[in-house]
C-alpha cells in the first residue's frame, strides 16, 4: 500500500514539474550560423524546465553566394545551408527563400546627422526585411497556442555566461508583458531587439503589426530611427508592457572567439562592396534632393 502511495505522489510531482514549452524563432540573414545556433540551443536545453522547438526563416539564394551581407563588413553569403540545418539543427520547420522586396512608399528622405542617402536606404531595407522574415518565421508555427512562450532570436549570437539560466516561469507569461533583452549589455540603449520573449498572443500581435506601426513612426519623425530605440514604443502602442530583461547575449562578429563561423571576403578592396540585396533597392530614391 505504501509503495502504491509513493508511486502516486511521485507521479503527482512529475505533473507539477511539467516543462514549459517554448518556440524559438530564428529569422533574417543566415550568416553561416549553424555553429552558434547549435551552441545556443545546447545552452537552452540545459534548462531542465524548458522544452524547445526551433523554427527558422532566412533569406538565401544561390545567386547571393560570395556577395557581402553588409556594406561595411567583410562577411559573405555561404553556400546552401539546407543540409546543415536539417541534419544538425533539426528545426521543427524551416524555410529558405530569395530576399523579398521592401515597399519604400512614403518613407521619408531625411538623413540623420553623419548619414547618407545610401545608408538611409540600407537601414530601411534591413529593418523591414527583418520584420518580414520574422513574420514568415512565425507563420511556420502550427498552433502557436500550444506554447507557453515564443522567443525571437538572431542566429549569430552567443551566451557570454554559460552558467546563466533564464528564470522566467509560466506566471511571467500570464500578463501583457514582453521581456526584451537589456540593450545596455550590448548596444548602449535601454532595450535591444536581438531577442525578446512573451506569450504567443502578444508575440503574434507584435509580429503582425510592427511594420505598420514603425512606418508610422518613421513618417512622424521624418527619418528612419534605430529600431532598438523605438521597439518598446511599438509594444506600448499595442497595449503591451515592455520589461528590460538581462540575458548575457552578444553578437558573434564582435568576438574573436565566436566569429569564426563567418565566411569572410578575402578581397577587402574589391569594388562591388554593396550587399547581396542591393539590386532590390530603388536607386531613384538615392537621387532625390534632401
């Protein structure tokens, strides 16, 4: 009798300790990021109370191979990463597709101090491209409500403190809160858009409406501000409370130890330094007088 009772108590405790289920959305440019993604997932899975599914969306096409990801950095586009993603990362679902066009209609022409029309257009393109990639990544998730939380994450990040563990619980995901990485840790601004996490309904609302709201902000300001600064404003405009959340993540290209996954252009002085998406930029906007 005592043995049966003990077994029942043990089963009850196991139910109470049921893991939180989370979906991680990795989106944007892939940047040959299989190794850092695997390291991040290994770190996440050390959390005994989390069960993680991974979804990936990235802009990739064979015509981009060897072209630069950024105009101001030597990293170049890798060969088709499909097999590595399937065999090593093993995401729940993933999609690689050619870079989409960005609608520049009605976006302001004003350039911030020290900027140029070239940098302005690249900034617009990068921001709205990232938003669209995240939306397409979210659309890969079947039945988002099966998850306790959904987290957006860049693939080219690394944890600086291996012993750090996320302390978020189910109770943290019941209110209208979003936990945004503490930007002071890596950007100098209060919030950073590299990673953020909330319950599914909040993430869905944000992901589906952030582009429209940010376009409105750009028009109101008359220029393209940095998304780090206005991301919490977007959440507030949809009725969500942004909370600064300390998580020790940094970008790999700023680390000697963790940047070796990047493929680098060996010709620093080549003339075609424009990023792989440059053909999708409306060149006529560059000629508009400021």
